[in-house]
């Protein structure tokens, strides 16, 4: 089976939201659509390989968070609830919700996990189930430490080593499971947000994920990968007692969205399609 892929724009409170859509060649079918929220500072292109695999039997939407990829963004820093509200604008505009086509299933990674949690708790009519690998669940102490490294404006216009460093870590030293051309694509997406690329990480580090997780009622899959947020994801099982935890860290690491796309998709299908 193959997947048909196309791009379109939807409306959001900060302007247009760019998204990539994919579905089976024969049509979207009857399974619940999946919306994937990406890490920052990246874009929906992070899911390019995974999206095509998951879309072999259902509709999969990969929007760019406002200010990232091809989406218009805010002029000043915003919060995770603001990003979730923009995604609400998009989904409602596409006809989802209790009074429309019903809810969607949500996939998230890093910043995208928090947008998914906020959307699910703030608008439960829009979200049926969530799969959150690499959950950005931080203690207050962890947030403080990470703000030193990832928070605040980045010296993209003043540090002559900034872009070469991103090039080196993304293209030269990036996951060898992805071809160089794919790593180059991700490098470009990393820089597209320009001087405002820090808005997403800053919002993540100011968000109290734990308190919102305690309000989550939807079925939740915690998929543990062998990467920096693997322990954080595992920790969430103590907060959301009804969550399903599946550890695939022996097979899947940071580059799993590309290299182990089939494993990732199959793990999520089993969860999304279960009664």
C-alpha cells in the first residue's frame, strides 16, 4: 500500500498554519485521523518518513506549529496553551470536534507532547487518544537547568559559530540511520524559524506538564525510546495511572521517526485501534 501526500493551509490566530496531509491511495478510510505535533525548533517535516508509513491505512496530519516551518507565528513569545489554542483553531476549521467530524488521535514529540496534553485537557472533544513518545515532563529543577542551555534568545545573528554548530550536530554528526540528504532537510527546517526559534523551547520550559497530566482522562500511550527524554516518559506512568507504557528503547532511539518508522507506526496502530 502507498500513501497520497499533499500540503495545504489552515487558519490560526497568528495567521496561516501550514500542514502536510497524507492518506491511503484508496482514500482516508474510517479510522480516526492522527495529528502529529512536532518538536521545536523544527517543523512537521520531522515526521515525513513516519507520516507516510502511518498513512497507509488512515489520514495523518502534520501541522507546523505557529512560527515554525511554513506557519505564520507570533511576534512575541507565547505559551503552550497559546500554541494549543492555535491548533484548536486549525482542527475546528478543518471540521473536527463534537459538532463536526469527531475527535482526532494525537502523536507528539518533545514540545509537541505538551501541545497534545494541553489540547486534550483543554478541548477533550477534539482528542480521542494520545501517543506521546519523548514526553517533555520536567521537574522544576530540570526546567531550571535546561533553561540555561535551551531557554531565551539564541545568538543566531551574532555568533559566527552558531550555524556551523547546528550544521555539525545535525548533518555531520546526526543519526547515521538517516541519509545525508534527510539530515540536510532537517538542518534547513531547524533554521527556518530564525531569531524566534527559541519561542517553542521557552514555552516548553515554562509549562507545568505534571499538573495537566493529572487532569488527562483520555487513553495515553507512553512509548519509551532510547533518547534524552526516555526516563521522563517512563516517569509519567506514576502520574497517569491509566496510561499504557511500552518500552521499545532496545530497538528505537532519537532517530526512530525515520529509521524505525515502521516499528513506531505499528506500536501506535496497536494502541489507537484497540477497543
